[in-house]
C-alpha cells in the first residue's frame, strides 16, 4: 500500500463517519474538507469521490470490512 492509498482510506473513513453523523451533509463539501485535512491531491480527491459513491451504494462494504 502506498502512502497515497493510506491517506485516501483514512479520508474515506472520515467522510463516511461524518455522513453517519449527518446523512444530509454535502458530499462535495466533505470531500473538499477531507482533501485539506488529509492533504490529498486533486487526483486523490477525485478518486475519493468515486470511492465514496461505491461505499455508499446500497449494501456496499465499508472500508476495512473486508
């Protein structure tokens, strides 16, 4: 696992935790905040966005559940 992957996984867990607390929160705003918090590049943020879609699809496993 590269350093970038670890940052994205932590950011995804952080965003999912925020969405648990407030399901109506703006995903775009959370991704933007996570990008700053976890020092993500624009490509990382784009990947995070796609991972968030996958993770929040009905019945999808959360990171670390595998």
